[in-house]
C-alpha cells in the first residue's frame, strides 16, 4: 500500500476518534488531542518512509537477481551451443574415420588384386620362357637353304625373344647379386671372428721365427688340420670350426661329426638361396655361407686333401624324395693342373659309380670363363651353368642351377641346367639337395 493512502486512512481514524469525544471536553482537551495526532502522524510518516526504503531496496535486489538469471540463462545457452558443436564435430570425425577405414579396406583390396596380377604375370613370363627354351632347343632351319623363306622372320623373332629373356635374366641376376652380397657380408663377419681366434697364434709363430725356431711352428699350433683331427682331439659336436692344414693359412670349415670321425664338408646345397653360377676366381676362393649353402673353395679343398689319402662321400636327394650315397678315394691336383679331380670308386659305396667318374688322368675343373672340360665343341660350364669337373657335359653337375619352382624343370634348357647326376643305369635325376664331404681314408672301419 502506498504512503499517501496510509496517511489518509490515519487521518480518517483520527477524525472519527475526535468526534467521539464529549463536547464539553473539546475545548479542554483540544491541545492534548492535536499533540497525540501529531505524534501518531509523525510515527506513521516514519513508518511509511521505512516501508518505501524497504520497497526500493527490494526492487534493486530483484533487478540484480533478474540480471544474474539472464546471465545464467545466456551461459546455459552458450554451453548448450558448445555441446551441440562438439557433438557435431564428433559425428564428423566418426564419419571421417569410417571413410578412412573404408578407403583403407579398398586400398588393401586393390593391393591384393595387384599382387595377384603380378604373380600371374610372373607365372606367365616363366611359362613363356619355358616355351621359348623348348623352341630354341629344337633343331633350327638351315640359313643357307634359300627354299625356306620364313627363316629370316623366325630368326628375328628368336632374336627379339632372346633380348627379352636376357633382360629378365639380368633382373634376376641383380636380385641374386643382392642376396650374394648379404651372404658375403655374413661370411666376412665369420671370418673376422676366426681371425681374432688365430691372431694370437700367428703372432706367436712370428716371434718364434725371429728366434730361429721356425721349423717348430707347425707343431706348436693349436689349430686342427681338418675336422677328423678335431674329432681325435675330443670334439663331438658338428658345426663351424677354424682349421689350419699343413703349410696353409687358417680358414673356417663346416664339420660333420659322426660316430666314426669328423668329415670336412666342401659343398652343401639345400634351398637355392646361394647362386652357384660363379666364375673361376669365386670357385677357387670359395663362396656362400657355412651355415647355409656354400662352396669351400678349390684352394682350401686342395690344402686339406694334400695332407694324405682322403675319401670323398657324396650324399644326394632327388626330386622324388629318394636318398643316394656314393664314396670314392679322392685326390685333387693344384691350380697348375686346373685342380684336376681323381676318383676311385669304393666297392662298398653302392652302384652309383657314374655320379662322379674320372679317367686315369683326372678331370680338370671348368667354369664359364675357364673352359677346361673334355668337350671340344662346347663350353660345358656355359651350357650347364656353374663350375664342375666336366667331361662330355652329360654325366653330372652338382653345381648347376637349383630348381626353385617345378615350372622351371619343364623347359629342356632349364632341365639341362639344373643340378643333376646320372646313375648306373644311365638315368638322369634332378636333385633337391647335395652334400660333399671329405675325410682321411684311415678313418674307415
């Protein structure tokens, strides 16, 4: 209620109260009544003023609360807007992730399809190479016969196909070279370890020679002369060891320990990882990894075998899964005789005498860059691949190409270049693994 209305109400009450007094007392109490009215009126005015101040204060508080409510509402609205934006961003990111996953799946499928196409193309190339090899292996037409008008065209076709084959062979050779470099790196690491083992022995030998005791060097060396010497000294575990044959430098070998003695492995093939299509110098020094496939080296084989009478054992596995063994009395000449091989079949070694047969004068070793075979009109190493003791290019080649895949054996040329041996009945068999090892002939029981 407003203050003027309160004053009017109070005045009305006072007037009614004044009229209620007796007439005889009006004059006497007039002064006192007005004083009371003034007091009451003054009190009412103070009360109205207090009420007004309270109302104004309450209005200010209400305005402040309203402002805070508006600010709170705007904050809530901003939070809702941000939450909505976050939800939309999350949905967008989820959609992006789903799209990326879908794209990755499509790319993976495309890659898979491409890989299958490459595999099919590779198989088609191999098949074409096999067919070309079969065509090239067939007798060609006489170029001097003028009656055959199609000869120039066939010759051009053959030349073009030969160029394509050479390109493919070059690519394959590059891959094989990379693998061979890795094998040589591993072999170099093994050689470093071996050199550290023999370094102290070599230094002691030099000091002994300076004191005039060089004639006792060989007896003072702690290295064995071959794997059987290690066996005699008590070694029974097969593995890679360092040996030092008489009048030779130390080198690493793979030893195969049996109940009878120790065999020095000179050649091992089992998976085709190592290329054996090497030249003379490589076959002379040796190549490959002793822990996988390798050729020990003609010089190393010669340094071991010249210490006395040795025997050679040949262990073969063919593509039919059959195992074959043959044993020979073994002798190898030096480089001046082209490392000629002399073999004498042992009567107890089985009927596989044609696996590696030599005449009385022996068979010299031959490679593509050093043609020493007995064939007058052809280089057997180029024709058959690898290096070997070739006679007429037809009896055996345990260092030929490894049959990596069955399709490589279909072509006539591929079959001819794969490692093979000929049994006593004259039947040639393609091989999947070979092992050549030597040991002193005195080891026989």
